[in-house]
C-alpha cells in the first residue's frame, strides 16, 4: 500500500441550484485501500461519489487522481483512467443480456482478446452470472443485478472502484455474498471507496472510514476506531 494518495480531494463543494450538498470536504485514499464513507441519508455521500467520477461538477475544490487534477474532466475521462462508479440502484441495461452488459463495461477498450479473458475471469468471480449470461438483465433478481453492476465495472479494469450502497434492498444472505465478492476484489489490488448505509458492515469490511454529516466530513479514523467510537455507535450502529 502506497503512502502517496491515489485519490486526494481538497475543499470539494457541490451545489444543486441554491442548495450546497457538499461543503468543502477533504479525503484521501491510498492505492490498495478499502475505505468506507458512512452517514445518514441526505448527508451528501452519493453526491460526493457522483462528483468523484465526473457525473457532477464541483463548485469549488480539487480532485487529484494519480497525481493529475481531474476536477473538470468529462465523465468518460474518469472511466478511461480507471476511476469507475457502481451506482446506487445498480443501473443495469435492463434490455440487454448479462453478457452484453459486461461488454458495455469494456466500451473504452479495444483489446479483444483481453476483454474475452476478463469476461471469463468475471464469470469465475460471479458464477451465477455465467449461468444466466443470455438472460436479460432486467429480469434478474436484485442481488443478481447488483452482481451485474459490479461485474460490468470490473470490465473497465478499474484502479479505483466507487461502490454506492451495494447492499440496498437485498436479503441478508445476498448481502453476505456481495460483500464476499467486494473483499475478493479488494484482495486482488483494486482500491475501493465504499458508501454503505449498513455502517457496521462497511466498517467491518474497510480499513479506514470517514463519517459524513450534512455535507461535511466530521470524523476520519481507522475502521476499528470508528467501530469503537461511542458517538459513531449511537448515531450509526444502533448502540
């Protein structure tokens, strides 16, 4: 794990009309880390992720990725550099097959043999998807669609993977499987920023964490320390 941040965010502000949703946050993620961003609904977590992958423009501040200021790149420029979002709500191409969704994940690549090899590697990670590779993604269960969304992102060969609420609306056994896959992806060297409403699960999965409240980062520490923090326990862990 490098001491030099792969992603460095400084003074990031994001506004919707007259509403400031993100109020000057700072955060860093080093290569190889799995970092959690937790907070209540409406805290600004999803807005932050959308800005970190180019879907929203910052009103102020800087996003530095691999030493390059990418604050004002178009969204495809983020993806081409390996900074990829798995969105809240999955966002699969419902009228395409599972296999076609994976091919769409490789849209910015032209290495056909490597793409084919990566599809096989992804099917090895998501065996259920291989069984359903011809099925329309919109007809899959919620858990299977979440697998498609993550697998599609993996087809970009991400260097930094942004995961927005991967457990949302899923049964506990499916959540357990999804998080096993997330840990496996992290163990293969992919850096991950995880936004997750289940704060306990997020912090048990991550090495470090940030707490976001009303558009601000209010706390940052090791995941172990945040799990033991009485304020975090009362606010987010139900203790």
